[in-house]
């Protein structure tokens, strides 16, 4: 595992998220995204729902892993099996599978971000600049999430210890929740 910095992305308090199971974290995040987009009248973003009702089939997941040549981290795989992808906003997306013949982007394996390691690139994270991404270091048993900030060096910053915690953080930065038991208590939105 390669060391990652904390020069730009501030620390985040995951305490309330850690009281929940990974599945519960993901479900709460998806529910909040749906509620927010419905309340704002933006259910059909970019010709797609921000969160599909159905996930990828096991055959689709196996085929994707075969195409990528790496296993998907367990939480990310479970997420795709329930919801296919997630759109929070332009530049804040968890990539996955096509829906209705349209794609919001798919994960890919990169050895171009750093020559000494492969990354599984799975999300847009334009919190600091367009083109920033979220990645897993391929082969990292801990499956921590790294933020790639291309206009800051580039830098590879620690973002979250897992996929479900990265999803929680993305949502908190996009739409902080004040309700007890649902807020991460993290820093204010980056965007």
C-alpha cells in the first residue's frame, strides 16, 4: 500500500457513520439522495434517475470484474448490485452500470495515475476541481478510498476508510444533514 497525503482534503469525523453497518450507511445515503432530488424537482437528471431502483445482476458484476481484471471491493460491489450507480450532482457521481442504455461512467483500472500502483477509479469527485476522482488502490485489502486531485500536484489524498464511508462523506459534503443520528459531524461542504 502506498502512502497518501492530507495536504488539501481535511480530516473528516466518521463517528456517527461508524455506528451503522456498511449496508445501512449506503441505504441511508441513497434515501437522502432520492429525497433531496425529489424535493428539488430534479428526479430526471441528465435523462436518468439519480439512483436507479434496480441494481446490476450477478452476471453483470462478474463480467465487469473479468473485464477489469480485478475484484471489486465488497462494499462497492454490494452497492452496484442494489443501485447500479449514483448521481449526487454534476461532478459528484459513483460510476457503475448503464441504465436505459445510458451511462454515467464506469469504473476502470489505471496504471497511469502512478506508475508503481494500479488504481480502480470509480467516481467523479469535483470537490476541488473538475476531473478529480475517487479511487481504490488495487490490491489494498483494506479497500480505503483515495481522492485524486489533479490540479494540486497532482495529489493522492486519504479520503475514507471504505466505500460506504466515502459515500457518506460525499453526501455530507454535498448536502449536510442536521438531523440527529444522520449527520457525520464532518467539515463543511467543500463545494
